[in-house]
C-alpha cells in the first residue's frame, strides 16, 4: 500500500512516512527511509531546502530534473541518468522540473549513510537503458563505477526491463533485504504477482524468481 | 527584525515547533565553534516528538528584515546534541555548524 498525495503541481506515491503521511510503523525498511514516486508539473519543483546525514538518490523515469546546490553543482538529469546526493554534514539544494510544459516523473530514494557527518557531495551517472533488458543493471552501489553512482551505504540499486515471458533469479544473502518496485508492467515474484507501482519488502527469501507476465520495468534494491 | 524558530523532522518535514504559531521563549548563542539553542517551557507533546526524533532534526531560524528577502539559517546537529532538563523545562540543542541562505536569490534555476 502506498499513501497518495495530490498537491496539484505535485502528485506523489509515498511508500514510507513522509510529509502529511505519518505512520510510526512505516518509517523505514532497514536503512531505507523514503521512496517517493513523484510526478511534477511543468515549471514546478522544490525550492531551496537542507538535508543532512542522508544518501538521496533520484532515478528519473520521464522528463528532466534541474538540480542546484550550495556546493556549486547545477545539473539537469534525464531518463537514463541517476543523481546521488550525499547530504553528510549539510547541503542546501533546489530541484525543479526543467520543462515548463512537460511533466517530470522520478523516484526519490533516501537511505541512512554508513557514517554520519561526512562531507556533502553530489554526482550524476548515466547508464545505457538497453543494458537493463532481461538483466539486473546496477545503477547505484557502494563501490560505484563509470556507469554506476557511488553511495555511502552497503547497497545496490538495480534497474531492469524484463521482456514478457522472460525470467531472472536473484540470490538474497542472509540478513539482507530486498525492496522491489514495479515501475510498469506485471511481475511474478516467487509466485506473487506485482502490478504497476506495486512494491514489496522481502526478507529471508534466499532465492527470488522474477518472471515477467508482460514487458515489465522494475527496480530492485539489495540493502542491509 | 522578525525571527521565527522552527524545529522539524529532517525526514519528511513534519513540524515539531514553529514559534510563529506557538510562541515560546528561546535564546541562541555562539558556543565554541558551534551554536547553542535553549528553548523554554515547551509543551509535553512538543518535547516528546523532538526527543523521539532527536537525531533527525532540522533546526531553522527564519529572519525577516522589513523590505529585505527572508534569510534562513539552518543548523547541523550531530548525534547526542539534543538534551532536555525536565526540572528546568529547558531544551538545549548544540549545533555543530550552520548554513545561511536566502531562498529568493539561491537558485538561478527558477
């Protein structure tokens, strides 16, 4: 279940307590604190505001997001790109829809860092969408690489587009968690059917079998 | 100058104290290399929420000088720096650093 917010310029599906939605039983999944599925109207966005001690990842699904911060970063991120902001000891940033007319859709994910008080930083990374077809493509990890944003936490965010009839398996290590988000399509996960915008929090399932009932785009996060 | 003290949850932005809506006595001062804020006689409900989320607080001062854009001062609070003296009914927050910004002139984006 997700909590839905409609502010006119912003429509959000909230997986965890955020803003007006507060459920003390739903504030975290391991180190994961926020998964907001945001749809932002043209020309609108979030004015300058602070963050600290949080790893914030934005996965752009449609449109372009403009980011600016007090460190001097000013960038536009689009589909096929991911931005990672390590808030550390403090950062002020603003983010807006880069288009005045087209909607912007993105997933914003917040994770607690491995250590508090680090230096704030920001990066964007680009991935090749064709590489996620029938494959779990890492786009964020604690090690990072040329096409993978690095994050100050022991987690990996994968994106995948599974073509109808195809299957993938994922091995969940003991003590780890998996957060699944179906961006679009229909995914059968070890016998459970997930539809567009469904999420799952999975523990103690060493072997996950992912099968596409139709062409399906989804995000899988392996986290502590 | 009009000054407003806000204490909010850093995850999601719930407001725990807004002195515009709920006036309380407070003072803040430089303390070593950081800053110390002391708030007096908060309600039990305010205190409970602040202490529950004491390691995830956003502390702001909004300063408004007539005819000038609003200045916001945000304070960074390390772990273990929020204390409550029940006998004195005093909340003390030690902030490690701060960032000042003027929302109206912050962004060239919008």
